[in-house]
C-alpha cells in the first residue's frame, strides 16, 4: 500500500477524495495471438493511429444488436479529438448490420460500452467502430462465440490508452497472462507525447501462467498526448493473451516536472 497521511493514497484516489487525481484501469485481451506481433485488443492484429480527426461509424455482426432488438441497443463511446481533449461521451443507437454514425471528430477511442440492451443483456455480435465508409477498425466490443461461453463482453477489452491534454499518467500496477499450454511475450510500449514513435517500457514473458506487479514507487511519467499500448506474440497460433494495468492520471499542475 501507499499512504497519504494516515490513509491509503490509492484508495482515497479511487474514492474521489484526492483532487486532480484519478485511477484509469486499462484492460486488454487478444483472442487469437499468433507468431506475428499484435496489439492486445479485441479485434487482434495491429491498430493504426490516425494523424487527424476522422468520422467514425458503428456496426454489429448480428441483426439483434438494434435499438429495439434483444441484444445491444445503444453504445456509449469515450474518445479524444485531435487536440487530445476529452470529449463528451457520445451515445449511439445500434442498427445491426447497418452502420450507425454520429462522431465526426474522432481521433483516439478511450473505450466503448453497451449502455442499453434487450433481453439477452448484452451484445449478440461483434460491434465494431470503424472509419466511415468501412475503413480501418478503431475499437471493437467482442461476442465470445466459444460453444462453452456464448456471451457478449459489452465493453471494449483494449490495451490502448492515450493521455489527455493537461494530464500526466503513471503506471502503478500491471498484470498479464496466457491460457494453458501456450506461451506469450508481452511488450509494454509508449510514445513520448505525440511523436508517434513507440518505445518499449519493459517486456514480460509467460507460459500457461500469469505475471503481475505493483510498482509502489511508480514508474516513468507518461506525459500528455502519449499513446500507451501492449503488444504480444507467441510461438503458437491460438493463444488468448490478456493484460490489465492501472494508471494514476494526474492534472499537470500537480506534477513536479522539474
């Protein structure tokens, strides 16, 4: 634990009792890691980062994900525009296999979640956020089609995070794992502000196991406009790689940057 006076500092932050501080949890999963390096996020493969604002559209792989359907009826999207400012969350009504639009200044998605659903209580197909016109994928909410599970995740599970304008982030804990009989090599990466060059913070390797750590003293600062993500690969072809990290996000004026 870390202490602030007589209280656990991080717990006080989580409760909203420390002005100018908040904890942001980054959760990522890649359902089919192979031998090529991929990002730890729902769609698999590697996300490309846009250089300026884009228009985004939302589409589901299942017709029941509609405003009056049994699946996901609306999705709320958190994002930054190309000035790296946090925008008001946008609520988009789903329309099954027909695209829904509503964001014209999209730059970095921070997260998506199903915020209204029908009788199944979540999404019934993969819900994908794309560049308008069927372009590049920017985020995705997966439906787990494994016969033993069959459920919608109802939120993005995505290792990408971008530090908003006016904020500084510090990695305070992390965790990663791979499923049984598989191996995975994780690369925790960051840019320096908006330079677009991903540098490796550190690497971890696991075999049918898990690795977790709390960085009690914190880590190097991730300044505003920094992109953070985790990439991975395996010597096998069907690994399910997962990660979790906690970032302490602080108002810049409260950070000693001398």
